[in-house]
C-alpha cells in the first residue's frame, strides 16, 4: 500500500498531527475541516451559514488538490454543535453537490476545535485517469 499525502495552501494548514488528506490508490480520506480561512487560520466571521460555506470551500480545495472534485465524495460526515442547524447544511450543500449525493451522517457534538460550530470530513473515490494516446 502506497500512501500519498495531499496538501494545498488553498485549505487550512493542519493544526495537529494529521494531513489534509491521504490518498491510497484511488481512495482519498479527507481530514475534518472547520471554518478556518486558509490565509489567516482564523475562524470565518459570520453566522452558521458562513461557517458551513467555508467548510465546503475548504473541502473543495482539498478534493481538487487530490485530483478530483466534490462530485467524487462518496461519504460525508457532518459534525454540528447544534443539530438545529442541519437544515442550513442541507440548503448550502445543495449549492455544492448534485445528484447522486454522497452518503452522509450528521452527528451532534458538544464542542469542536477552536470553537467552530461545524466540521466535516469525507471519503472520495477517484475514477481512473484517461490519458490521450
């Protein structure tokens, strides 16, 4: 098994002993993203909608760095400090994903790093690359 570490400056730096993502063959495991602005490493200003949008932007940057897109995500885990915010996740997710949607779990948690209200991690599967002859 060969592991490839995925990194992009367009997503927040890891704030611990982990990588933004790890690719094994055509499967990519994306670490949890909180709503940090990559250039400042500070939580985005604004309400839960701004936080959810920033998390999807961060995930999107990592998927592109891995050679894919959000459309390649097959499993998405959403962690919320207030499950009442879940309808907002659905609304914003509709701007980033089209059918068929990934499998998903929504988990209520007591707290998240840096006081974030939302965190998401994902698993993506990349299709074989087609190269011109």
